[in-house]
C-alpha cells in the first residue's frame, strides 16, 4: 500500500527557534492535513490544505504556524517561534478527494521536542 | 463541540481473550465513526468505519456497531492475538467537516 512519509522522525529544538516538519503525501492525493498529539492527550486536528490553500484550520493553528506545498511532492508545517507547549507528535495525512468518510492515510509522525 | 471519549488504557489481555474497548461520542447531527490503529513505529491506519446508525464496521476480526441511542461505537474482537498489540483510536467526522476528531487512544497489549 502507498505510504505517507514524514521526516525527520525526531526533532529537538530550542524554544524560540523555527522548525519545519516535512511530509511527502501519497502521489495522487490532493488533500493534505496536519494533526498533532501532545503526550497523553488526544490527537488534534491542526489544518487541511487543498489546491495550495488552507481549507480548514483549528484554533490551535495560529499565526505561529504555516503550511506550504513548495513543490509537487512535499508538504511542510512551519512553526515560526517554538514554545515548550509545541512539544508533541506531529502527524501528516493525505487523501484523494477530501470527502467525508474517506480514509485518511497517515505518516508515522515526527516527534518534536522543544527545550 | 464534537468530542470522543474512550476508555483509559493500557489494556492487557492474554492471547485468545475477548476484547472490548469502549468509545462514546458527542456530536450534533450524524457523524461518521471510525477506529484507527497505530502499530509501534507506524502511522495511524484506518481499521474500520461506520457512516450511519446501526451500521456495523468490521475488519481483521474487529467489529464496531454505530449506536445512535447510546452514542457509542465500542470496538470488539472475539479472540485477540499478540499481533493486535497497538494503540487504538476512536474518531468521528461531522458530515460537513474535513477534520477528524480523535479520542486519546487506548493501548492494547496482548501477552502469549
């Protein structure tokens, strides 16, 4: 089965630094997502992206966050100035049509640790 | 807003035991309901889903029935295997949303 690939698997950064988390969605998918899970808490939706635009975002996704599809294969999440509370596992996901009930394909996640 | 509550883990079972992981939800309207599974070192994978009341989702011996009257979607398996050891996430999606709302996950450990 095709896979969503995320790099790096672990990222350690200092508070206030910028980080970019990278994802390669499945090649024929058009809808892309970021979710995160703070240790011991729920997996939370951050943002969905289609046709080079954000289509939906949560209240977590404030001005410190941005997403980009810089080329035909990568999908990135940037955190401009990291805070301690940004420490979490970040999951990228994609699907073909963005339809309700459509299966989401997830990557294995990037564990971000902010010190 | 929409939310999902699932039983606390970890759940430890012996091989061939019966599994139930409880999940209840709060949502307006008629959401779709899902169980995702995360094996060690991997991403979340869709295990099964149900899109309307009384639907039963099933896959790999796992089942869950969409119960509108009790707002529940409990995951069951008659005989678990060591290979079922993973974290199981209950989730919902409202008809008009792209976002999926997840529970906290329940870790299952099956011992031989």
